[in-house]
C-alpha cells in the first residue's frame, strides 16, 4: 500500500511524498522538514524573468535611475518602502515581501499612520505600467519593490548584486498588522533584537540593515523624544548619548512647533550617498534616532559598528547578505498569491 502525504512545510514550500509504510513516511517527513528549514525558496531564482520578460530588471532599473536624477530622496524612499513591506506579517508568516503595503483602501497597511509618510509609490507604479505593456500579467509588484530597492542603493553609490525573483503578490493588507511589525525609532536593543529574530534575521543583520539610514530623511517627530520643551517652548537635550553640537543643529532645524511635514536628513554628512558614513556618525554620537544610538552603546553590536565605520567594503559585503535575507521574508511563490495588473489594487 502506498501512503500519500502533502506537507506544507512553510509558506514558501509545498511538498508531496509517496512512501510504502507509515514509518517510512515519518522518516521522510523529518528529512523534508530539515530541508525546508533552509533559507532557500523553491521558486525564487536569479533571472526568473529571463524567458517571460527579459527586460524586466532593466525597465525597473531605468525607472529608478530616472526618478532619482530629478529627486535625490527617491532612493531612501524606495528602500524604506521595502522594509515596511517585508517586515509586516502576521500568524504563520502570511504577508512579508508581497507588496501588500502598496494596496490602497480603508484599513490597508498603506492607510496606517505609521505608513502615511512612505514614498516612492509613483516609481513602482510607473515601472508596473511599462511592464504591463511589454509583459502583461507577468512581473509581480513584489518583485518590482525588491528590485527597485536594490537599484536605489546602486543609484546612491552602494553595491550592485543580483537578487532572486519570482515573488507573487499578496491579496491581504491589514493596518492592524503594521505597528507590531516595524521598528519604532525609540526601540531599545532588546526590542529590536526580538523583532528582527521574529523575521529570521540575526543580530548582524540588525546592525547591517540599520545602515539603510545612511540615506533618506526623517520627520522631526521621529526623534522629538530625545528633547524636552520648557514652559517657554524652548527645547533642551535630555538624551546624553547624543553629541551636543549635533543636538543643537537638530533643535535649530526642528524647533518647537515645527510643521508635521518638516524633515531632516538621516545622515548629516553624506545625505544622499549610500556609504558607511552612518557608522562613522554613530561613533561620533550622531545617530539621529535612539534606535541608532543604542547600536554603538551596546557591547553586543558596538564592535560591528566600528568594523563597518573603518571599512566600507566590509559593510557592503554584509549588506549584500542581509539584503538577500530581508527580501525573502515570507515570500509567496508558485500558486500562492497573484500577479496584480495594478500594484494599488488586488485583481
């Protein structure tokens, strides 16, 4: 007698096995679960669109380059968009890197207050429109988001490397899942480690991916907790981990009563260059957020911060590895999800 057993080992992989006896099935299950625990995803591959849409990656790259040439803040926006897409998931790793952050409508991730400051949507939409002309219903919005973030880093001077594609788009987007799944700028080291570990990311990934703050901008209220306001409306520094001169610059740029739309550069030195200056800033106590400053204060991460500050290539190599892990969180492949015709709406 043959026993047929279908195993959904994870949201990324579905396996069917055939075995002569229940005991033999048990043995196969143990082996398959061990295999499924690896970081490989069954249907993601380099040059996934080589036959179905050979110019897909070039189209995305050109869109990113064109948009960035007229707006230098675009790379930072695209990188942040990827983080907010991939990190948001709920039970059983549903969602993840599935472009759910792009879906519009009441109660979607995009509508949550934590995501209202996200940008870069127009770049993704433009790339999708062109791709639908040349390769209709072929390239997923999830892949466009991942490729655009990778190309944004390259455009800003960071490392170029290939990433696997083949992601499919999710149909679910719920604002209720946002807050518990993204890093708050006031997070402690323990809170960040717990969140990153829940995504399958290590302490080294935490330090490395924080380097995304070498580009981009932040709203004044994102770091206002590092200051206090007196009865006359004047600000003073209460976070002693912050360099005094840098703190005064921040208070000047973000005085009491600043507009909610007021922003400052994450990196005060090389604001639009993807480099290792972020880590140099941390050693100089010029981390914009509390969640930045703790990286150099904590003995578990300070040595890695110093290594990245001293050697940009070390940071770039680590960035490649951690970025690949980030872009495979909770991906959908094969018969999971869909290929949207418009990134803003499910089919």
